[in-house]
C-alpha cells in the first residue's frame, strides 16, 4: 500500500509536464496560407484558418464555420507563436490539411519553408497549392455554399478535377519536399484561384448569390529549384500529368470534320519515361492509353474495325503532339519537371555524376521521342451513331 | 513451487523482440544509401558468428551466468572487475535504449511532454516486471511477439495498399561499390542488434536443459535479419535513399505517409505500441541482467532494493547521458560501437573463450 | 486426531436426566429443542430428543416413534444390557449409529438427527431423520443458454452430487466429503475423475481445503479466497458455476470441482483465463457460430476495458489522431461542457455503476423502471442541459452493454476494476500509459497460477494443441484430445 501511494505521488508530481489539453482549449488550424509580407521588408505574411466549433454545435448558427487570422513575422515559427496575439486559443496544427502559397512568394523563392512542417507535430500528407495571380489570404477567404469551409472546398475541387480531367494533382507536402531536395526532377504544384473577386465584404452575401465566387483550380506551376518559373495551362497541365502517370481519367477531343469533334475519354494511362544517351541525352516517353469513344459530333462508322484503327492512329498522333508540345514548353524554361534527369541518374550514375551541374541545359536541348500506343475499345452501348436525315 | 524455466519458443520470441528493439526504428545501414538492404542481409552472418562464441562459452559453464564464469576463467579479482564492468555496460546500454524510446516518443506523439515523465513511467513498469522474474518476462514475451508480429505485418500491408512502394528507388545497385557496405556492417550493424546478444550469456542458465539454444538462436537471428532486410527495402522504396539518410526515425516518417481511402491514416498508436513494447522488452532484459549480475557479484539476496536502485540509475542516466538527441545519436554511431561494443561484445568474449579453452586443455594435460 | 487428547471431552453419562440437563445447558435452553420422555416397561427411563423444524417429522413418527412405542407395547423380554442394540434393530431409518462423545452428539442433533437416550447406558442412539430442506431444481439464473441443459444446482449438497452422478455414470468419479468452517461446519464435497485429473493437483487441493481456517463458509467465494494462489489479484483464479453440465464437462477434462452445502455455485479449479470467455453453449451449437460468438465476447471484454480510456486519451492527448470531421463534431459537443473530460467521464462511469447496483438491489418489479429513468431520462437530460457531451454517453453506454455479453460475472468485475486504472493512465499520459498498463497486466497474467497451473495458458506458455479451443472453437474431430496441463492421460476413449 505504501508503495502504491508513493508511486501515485511521484506520478502526480509529473502530471504538469504532459500533453493534456481539453478540447475546448484548442484552436484547430486547418489551413495555412503563406504570402510575401506587406508591412515589413522580409519575412512572411501567414494566414491561419481556424475552425469555429460553435458553428457546428446545435445553437451555433449565425457564425461562420472558420475564422482567418493573419499575422506577419520574420520567420514562420515566430508567426505561429505571434498568432497568439489574436487567436484566443492554443493553436494546434495537428489537423492541418492544406498549405497555400501566394504566387508572389513562389516566384521570389520558397526556400526551406516546408521544412518546418516536417519537423512539427503536423502530419505530412496534406497537399500544397499555389494561389495563382493572387495571395493565399484571398483564396482562403471565401466560404462557398457547397462545402462547409474553404479548406475543404479547395481540397475537394482539386481532388474532383484530378479524377475528372487532371489539371490538378494534390501533391502532399512530403512529396514536395523530396522533389525539392532530390536531384534530377523539379517540382510541379497545382494552382488555385478565385473564379471571380468577392463582390461584397459580407461572406453571407456570397453564400446567397446563385453564382457565388468560388475556388477553381487553374494551371500547374513549374518550378526551377524553389522558384516558380512558369505555368502549364488547361490541356498542357493535363498532358504534363499524363507524362508522369498521374492521370486517372481525362478527355481528348479529336477534330473530325470542320470544327466538329470526336471525344475520347481515357481510362487507364501508363507512361514510361526514360533518357537515352545517343550520345547526347534524348527524352523518351512511352505511353499506353486506353479509351472509349464517348461523344461523336460527326458520323463515323465505329463498328467498323478499320475505322477504329484509323481513329486510334489519329488519337495517338494527337496525344504525341500534345506531349511533345508540353515537354517543349518545359524545355523552354529549362525546368525538368518530369524527372528525366532522375531516370538518367538511376540508369547511368556515372554519366549523371559528371553532368549533374549542366543537366538543365542538356535537358532543354535534348531531342524528344514520344511513342503513344492507344487502344480504343468499347464505345458504350451504341455502335454507330444515328444519322441526321 | 519452483519457477518454470524458459522454453524454446519463449527464448526465440525474447531474442527476436530483443534484437528488434530499437533497430526497426533506426536507419540501419543508411550510410550505404540505396544499398542499405545489402547491409542488413549480410550483418546477421557476423551476428551468428558472435552468437556461436557466446554459446561455446556458456557450454563450458552451463549453470552460470556471464558475470560468474568470468571469475572462474580469470580468477577472482580480475574476474570480479570484468563482471563489474559488464554490469555497468548493461546499465549504460539500458539507459541508451531508454533514451532512444524517450526521443522516439518526444519526436512526434509526445512533443509537449518532458522526457523524464516518459522515463519514470517506463521504469516503474520495468521494476514491476523485473521483480516478477525473467521467467514471467519470457512468457509475456510470447504474447508481445504475437502482438508485434501482427502490427508489423499490418503496417507492411498498409504500405502496399496505399501505393507508397516505389521499387525504382532501389536502383542503382552497388553504385558506390562494396566499400560503404563493409564500413556499415563493421562495426555498427554487427554490434546493434546482433552483438548485443552477449547479454543472453546472462540468461542461458535460466533456460530449460533440453532446449537447443544454438538452433533457436540461429533461427531468431535469421528471422530478425530477414525482417530487417524487408523493412529496409520497404523504407528505401518509400522514402528514397536520400530521405532515409536524412530522417532520424525513418519508420516513423514512412508510417506518417499511410493514407488509405481517407480512413486508415494517423497510425501513431501502432507506432507507440511498437516503441513501448519493443523498448520495454529490450530495456527490461538489460535491466534484469544488471540486477542478477549485481546480486551475484555483491552476494546480495534477491530483493526489491537492487531493482529499485538499478531502475533509478537507468532512469536518471538516460537523461544525463547526453545533452541533446543529436549528441546522443553521435555517441551511439561514432563512439559507442568502436569502443564499448567492440570491447564487450567482441574482444572480451573471444579472449575469455581462448583462456577457457587453454585452461581446459591444460587441465586435461595434467590429468 | 492429535488435538483430541489435549482438549477436554465430555462423554455421555448413564443418567438420562443428567444428560437432558446437560443438553439444555449446551443449547442455551433453546425453545425448539423437543424432549419426549418414555418409560420402556421395567427396563427403565428413556428420552427421544430432536430439534423442531430441521427433522423430518414424518420420518421421525413413522420410523422412530412408532417402532419404539410398538416395542414398549409388546413388552418383549429383553435383557436390559442389550437394550440400545435392540432399539437400533427396530428403528427403520437408513442411518443409525451409537455415540458417546458429547460434541459429536450435539453436532448430529444440530444437523437434524434424533437422539435417543436410555437410562443406564452411557451411549446415545443417533437416528438419521434429517429433513432435506431444499428448493426444487430450477433453471440457473446465471450462465443461461438458449439451447442446452436447463437444470441448475440447488443449495443442497447431495442433490447437486446426484445431478453430477446422473451425468457421469462412471466408477472413476470420486467424491470426497470433508467439513470446514470452525463454526458452521459446512459440508464440502471435492469431486474429480480418478485417472484423468492430475494426482498432484488433487493432492494440493485437498491439502489446501484441509488447511482452511475460517469461522464460516456460506458461499464458494469463502473457499476460493481461502485457497487462492495469489490473493493480490483482480482476476478470478477459479471458475464458479451454477450448471451441472459445466461442472461435468470440466471434471471430464481433468479438473476438480468443489461443491459446498448451502450454495448453488460449484467451484471449478484450476481455471484458465480463457475459460471465463467460454459459454457452455459454445459446445452445444455449430462450431463456426460458437467461434464467432466467442470472438465477439472477447472483443466486448476489450471494449469494456479499453473504450473509455481510449476515448479519453484521444480527446485529451492525441488530438491529431482524430479524423478532422469527427474532431470538429467533438469540439462542438464539448464547447459548453463545464467539467474537464476526465471528470465528465468518471461522473458518467460512476453514474452507470450506481444504476447497475440499483438495478440489482431494487425489487424485481421496479428494476426496469430504474433503468429507464436512469438511462433514458437522465442521460438525455444531461446531454441537453450541456452537463456532459453526447459522445461520453455513447462511450459509457457501449462499455455497459459490452459487459453483458460475458458469461461469467467474475471476469466482468475484473474488467470493471481495470477500466478505471486505464482511465487514470490515459488521463495522465495518453496511449503511452494505456500501453504500459496493458504490458503490466500481461506480465501479471503470465505470473498468475491457479493451483500451480499457469493461468494464461494456452497462450503463454504456448500449448499449440489447446489453442484449438481458445479464441475460437474448432470442430469436434480436432478436439479429440483433452486439454493438457490439468490432467494426466490424454486420450479420450
């Protein structure tokens, strides 16, 4: 008994130094936006999006689901600590699920800001986006009607687009870090922006608008080291993801007659990239695409096998062209965002060691060799389209 | 009723858990970059050789622990000094392992807790365990083994399902030749975890007579080698050689990446479970050996006092052993393996073995 | 035997009058002592003594009084020296004996026998007229089954033994009776199967039973506590059962049963932890179904121990582990709660314990009303008033319901106690505490022994052949062998 009491006493003395926090003492940060500072010379302007729990409780209507706090400070952690100036609760980053970086900051160079997320107690599986042509603060500042908070709407828009068209890909922060730190591949991050500027200061007015201001994914940012170098837009962004096999499903319109199109929806895309030395490096992309004909604006006898083979050839050519164009765009910026250099470093470590420094120029001058193998099958329930009589 | 002795299955489980210890959390062989798995597949062979030496020594004195037969081999005074040093060594390694556990816990789930709190809780549990005796400890080891195997298996399955394994990270093989591999094996990967089996010289006398120790031991070493290799391969595939080398606890980082259907994620409890179970067993075995060593050396009757004091020392020294995790790690990688480990795991046992054989021969000659 | 030489023992005297006086003195002139004086012709004075209420009046009249009165009436010519022998001949009760040691005579009298004293003879005739006061065999109230035998033990030792005899009609069934309890002198039966039960364990059990030194034995728990291996444990080291089929099955596995006069519970020993999760019904139903149900039971045991502690650890230490949506809901719920989470949880747990206790003590008719008021109205109102969060009510209710799946009340009590330890560990240091306490419990279980048999077998020490009937139950062909460890010969004939 004496033993038990002394054990309890010792443990009781220790209880001060523990993790114990009540739920109603913490402020849950779910998103962080990072911009260039406005009021100071250097440092960051950080926007914290904090959950407002009383919105979700039974008698909490009237308030908004999240609150944004913006702080400027010299370093990131200082900003985190400084946030206590305005945030009334102990902030927690354990549920951090989104990082947005303003374009201006991205162009100036992100440096090592991701490092802090790897060290802290937050997880490292949440995605990073670039706020295109705007600041992170703006992008995080819109509550749209369909989703309960801005963070969620950005993530779900991006995920949905990734499934349906693939302009956007949610890159988890650990991948971003390993791309920034690894050699032979540059970083690509998806962009987000507001579809239209917020009309009034009042958030609830936006909610009552039938065409509210919403978050949209827009383009794919290419980086050179830690600096934003340029953007892939629309189709190019999609094709860039096609090269890195990040596409689940997307659609290709093929011109058939005049400005009419046949649309092919792809199902499985598997592409292999390689760099061959002959003796100068050549960039090789081998892609396999399966697809369905899903829309016909002009008449095509698709039950006919020969027609289908023709269509496949046409599709292959179109895809090859797009891939070539996309790579050329990256070559212009000397940003190897696809990882050709990484492949080379694995296949031929000797060569890589010698030419690592000059890889960017080697990359931008390299030949491109694209080879697409298309397989169009199963065109839905119908065989031939109806004829206009 | 007499205490039931340790049987083959229990010995196997205890050895496996002991060697898993902190090894599965550390970046084994990461100096060899993407060839780290070659390190982990080769080092069990050196481990087996060491184990054979410890086993032969035990065979000479089948009823005595290491700290006792040292006196038989080297005479009373020199032997006592050596066995005293061994006890200190055990306590030191126990505190190092405890520090590892504390740092692991601090690194993510317990960021705001002080390490002394974590240490004291663990030591209380350990004192309870040590007072129950190693036989009970070994029996509990079987249960822990089952729980840990299931957990490790689950984690690997999760890695595969969440599509984290990128086999291309393993290439290129042997880009830097054999040199870094050999450098990694000797001495760091030979001593941890295999060389630490020297501790089992304290435990052999508690094992049932009919157990085939050498066979069980080799199986355990083989099993551990196999698992650590799989583990290293998986970690290289997930993190890449670069990150593997950079992160303090690669396994922790990799588990953080698991995300299945937005539902299975945040597997920290599994990690805490692994850390606590494995750490508990490892520190516990060192702790127990130090206690029996001390009781024998100072001719104390088995009592609770020794375990309380040794527990207190382990707990305290785990904190004062190093000012920061970085220096703790540096000691562990650059100083301890080259001095302490080589001395206590390799040089002294081999010397003892040679002396013992010579004595035996001499005795036969005389007769 | 040895002690008797030292203690002073009075013997029955020749004088009937003196004897009656002595008896009255011993029993404090108790009002239920009935003495009937007789004169047997010229042979002299006699007395028939019994205690009202505990003798079988019918038997006393038919088998004792009538023959004696007829004997007096016949006035047979008997040598007075042979009178006691003569009377034992004519009395027609099955049990009859002659005693001259007072304490023994008193014991028998108190046990319900009739004492006959005859002038001039320093002996008492004891006629077995004990009334078997017992309720009829009814369905057991604990360990109920849907399908399977429906009879349960009663408070009567011989009825209980007969229930087992009728199941095991085998000459190897050994029944040894002793008495224990210095005041109550309760009859205790030790049952085992010769040739199946381990001899050493049987000897050990007999030794421990013979060493019991307490005043009274009113239930099996008195014996259990007296002969336990380790008193400092919350786990039940012996199984107790009200079901003759369970006792028989265990006897046939080589276990030992202790049956006690006055309680319908039998003690089965040695017991293993896993036995407390096995319901007799497991063996009366399809093995796949039984295995599933057994896993459910073990699962609910864990839920019962861990659920509230894990919840507490999550909301106080490991916020990061809760999925964000759930986290937001929980935060919203806790926004208005005035207590710290640990206080809130303990309050609800204690409220539940109070309700449970109230439900048992209440008269049967009011019991359900208490649970309705307690669970529905109180819980609902507390949540609406914002005293507690809804999540806590859900957790405590889950914990409570899961405890009802376990077939043995003792193991539920163990889980109950451990639950509070886990709650404190979780409040103090989260999962780390829960895992450390679990480790200590594993170690504790591994150190426990029930009459020398490892309690945590077949898991540790591992017995592969017994694992077939542990967490799951395999089909009968794989259960051909008896469990090891508690018996000697291993083949079922």
